C-alpha cells in the first residue's frame, strides 16, 4: 500500500475518532476540563493495569493536558 492510500484511510478514521472523543490539541479551558475528565475515566477503566488498552490513549490525553498546562499555567 502506498502512503496515499493509507492517508485516505487514516483521515476519515481520525475524523470519526475526534468527533467521538474530542481528542485533539486542547483549544481552551472547557476543552481542557473535558480532557481531564476523559483522563480520569481512562485511568479508572484501566484500574492500574499498565497493559490495558486504555493506557495508550491515557498517554496521549495526558500529553495533551501537559502541553496545555505548560502553555497556559506558567
């Protein structure tokens, strides 16, 4: 498969994922609060199991939160 074909599959999947989760660079304080709530939900779902699939998404959401905090709460 070429990169072009993969991109044609990736972008629609990303749009659906983002529409359901709102996972994206944090835009404002309300979005920040939603991402913090999602992080808490993911951590509760994983219940300390580092191999739980929720932990990969937890890492991504955590990074987005950290980036926002560094940029806006310095």
